C-alpha cells in the first residue's frame, strides 16, 4: 500500500494519505497503566472471508499498538477508515486508580474510554505503523488480510 509522505502541522499532527484513506494523526499520551485485562474473544456472525482466529493479540502486541498508535478524530474513526469486525477488548486499571474500557481491532484501530470522562473525551486511535502480526492490512482493493510475519 503506497502512502504519501505525511505533512506535519505545528501542533505535531500530521496528515496521512493512502489509496484507501486520508486522516490526521495526532500525538496521544495514554495515561500510565497499572493492569490490563483482555476479555475472551466474542462469538458472532462474520462477513465473508473474515476469520477472527487469525487475530489473537497478546498483551505484548496490545502494548506495542498503544505505544505506536496516534489519535484521530471520531469522524475519521467512524467514517474514513475501513473497519474489520475482528477485535479484542478488555479493561484496564490506570495507575491513578481509574478504570478504562478499551478495544483494538484487526484493522489497527482502537478506542480507550476512561471512566468518569465524557464520551467526547474517548480516545480514537489508529496505528498505520502496526504492520506486524497479528494485525491486518489491505492487500488488495477488495480484501482485508492478516499481515504476514
């Protein structure tokens, strides 16, 4: 997938364009984490060609995602990027004692909602640099497939 060189703005945000999306990626600081829980994978109907058994990240891959992810707008998260139904979710405890719900999808997208924060403060994340297994990437204009190790 060819990507244009990012344009940096004074705020540290950058616009990233590919043949599939154009988004603004901004620096994000995820609060210090004390404990992470990964929930069992959900069961449900999948679309044609989706095999969620190929997306089973462990804690090291989830932490690597959070370290590399950048914040995007909720508009970009909901409308500009391509979704994959497969994902993992869980809860975490921040070092300051607050709890948070999180979700990371095979499509290298994620959310983090901290308890007590309004919905509009939820972090919407995208990690174009997460080109490592078990994350998925667009390999053709039609198919979303696992990244090959």
